[in-house]
């Protein structure tokens, strides 16, 4: 066989493999729900207002993802508990279908578990298994 013939066959094999891969990705995207997990760790209110809130809320409102979860972790818990404007926006996200949860260890470190759970109505839990499951299932994860 000449080199052009072998090169042509190699190109066809590569194209066929690429086509199969594209079909697999498209089928996977059609069959599985698209999940977004936003991890909020910053205590900077500007980050919340200018980026996190806008993107997370719109991702659910405009159905960019089937499921949107906001994880309040670390210093953001203190900000949420103290800032009424931010709390109002988080409640609006919840009303529109964003699932909001908080890390129990961080809540306990800040002495906020009862306030976050009881006063703010946010689920407080051990988040390691939750994040592991969603990562293994291919969820998109964004951190602020």
C-alpha cells in the first residue's frame, strides 16, 4: 500500500471515531439532566450581587440547566446571615427553584447552624457526599 492510501484510511478512521464520540456526547446530553452546582465561599457582597446572584438565578429562570443548586459554604454563611438584601435575593432564587443548602461544619464554626436552618430556612448538611455524587455524575460546578 502506498502512503497516501494509508493516510486516507487513517483519516477515515479518525473521522468515524470523532463522529461516534459526538453522537455519544449528544445522546448523553439528551438523556441526562443538566445540573449546575454553584459553591459560594466569598464574604464579598459585590461578588454576590455582580456575578453569583445574576448567573445562578438566571441559570434556573432561563432553564440553562435543569437543576441549579447553591451551596453556601464558609464565610458566605456569615454574610448571608447578616445581610438582609442578600437574604432577600437568595429567597427569590429559592422561590424560582434554586435549591439552597449550607455546609454544617462551616455553620457550626460560625455558630450559625440554627439561624441558617431555622431562621433562614436553608438546609444544613454534610456536603462532601453531595458534592462527590454530583461530580461523579458530571454536574457542572462553579465556585465564587
